[in-house]
C-alpha cells in the first residue's frame, strides 16, 4: 500500500521528537511513532524520508512500511 495521494500532494510533515505528523490537509494528519528522535522529514516522490538523530534514514512507503539506510 502507498501513501494517500492527499498526503503526498499536500506535502506537509512536522517532526515532534520521536513522532512525525503527516498532514492530509490543514486539520487532518497521521502520526508515525519513530521510536527514536527524528531530526528531519522530507517527501521524495511518493515516499517519506525520516532522518534520525543517530544518522540513519528511514524511507516510509506508507505509515507502517519502511526501509532503513
């Protein structure tokens, strides 16, 4: 499963410690619990790259499935 196109098209993510909020619109968002401190999150095409404090990158295909680099 991929991200909802509303999330990708709206393009707003907010990092809050060990959580990342992925917005569908101005008022609706999905929260992803990272389990470690996130420093940045950015969309790359239809995937979300989340950078963690330990220098790793998690590439999320959706809110549950990710690959660590």
